[in-house]
C-alpha cells in the first residue's frame, strides 16, 4: 500500500488508482507465483517457455513498489520532463493542466 504522504503523483493522478502504488501488482504476482508452484507443475514440460524464468519474473513483481515520482532524479516520461522544464512540483500547479495532452 501507499506509504507516507503521497496522495497525488506529480502528474496529478490519484496514486491509489495506480496498481503499483496500491500494491495490486505485487499481490497478484504473489498469487500467480503461488499457483505456478502448486497447481501448474504438470505443465512445466509441455510449454514453449521456461517456467523458472516465469517464476523469477513473478518473484521480481512481488517485490515491486512504487518509487514515487517525487524520488525520480532523471524523468523518463513526458509529464515529468515537462514539470522539470517548468520547474513545477506538480502538474496540478500548471496553468495548462486542464488542457494538457500529457495528463489526459
């Protein structure tokens, strides 16, 4: 679940709508990991992918947590790049927020 005081991302999105921020992805990955270990052992030799790799990916997802966009040093998305260029703390503070194509 979300920690601390982060209710809205820098982009103005309500963080609890984000499956990473709510922990939903980690929870579902844990469920899938459990199922692949308990119920799908019969399928391991009959599929064209490596079940161990699948499990490694699911294990990684079980540990996935929101890094919070407030901790990102070098933005990769257009929203955060724009905020940095405009020197804003949040898109909600931008006069173009309601008409911005980046935050639709």
